[in-house]
């Protein structure tokens, strides 16, 4: 059991590290101090059994991904691999977001950080 705890510590530590240097820069602040969301689109993940429900997004727009209250446990740690780049974050609350770049049409598989729960982001 202590191995499980060690793995948890490493995983959570990894997320803290990633988040530390991943200070969100998606919002553009205009001269008037107004936050402009630009072309950012919101995608909300839900859980379906041990996996995620399929999610959809529009092509060509950066994505702000969050996980609603139905998503529990380690499924709140979301990992995407896009064009051999890794995007991951522990979405501790429904307000936490993982920013993804604009994607082209296609189906993007993702998983929880432990590779136990899976989902698909369908970009149309
Ligand atoms: Cu998991």
C-alpha cells in the first residue's frame, strides 16, 4: 500500500510542478483592463462509469477544459498527448481548467494520469 501512496505523491507532485510553470496566459487583457476571452471555447468533462463521457469541441479554437462535479478521484487528473506534446492538469475543482491549443478536426483520446479512465475529445 505504501507504494500506492508513493505513486500518488509523485503524481500530485508532478502536477504541482507542471502547474507552477504553467501560469495561464490564455486571457488577453486589453488596454481598458477588460478581460477578453478571445476565441477560447469551454469544454466540460463528465464521468461515465469508470471512464469519461465523450466530449466535443470546435476545430481551430483554443480550449479551456474543465471537469464537472460528476468526475471523481484520479479522473480529475486529465492527460492529453497532442502532436507528441503532453498537456495535463489536476482539475481539483470544477473551476480549474486545462488549456489546450486550437486543434484540427479529429478524435483526441485522453486519460486520467494513471491510465485507468479514458475518454475521447471529438473535434468537429
Ligand atoms: Cu486514474
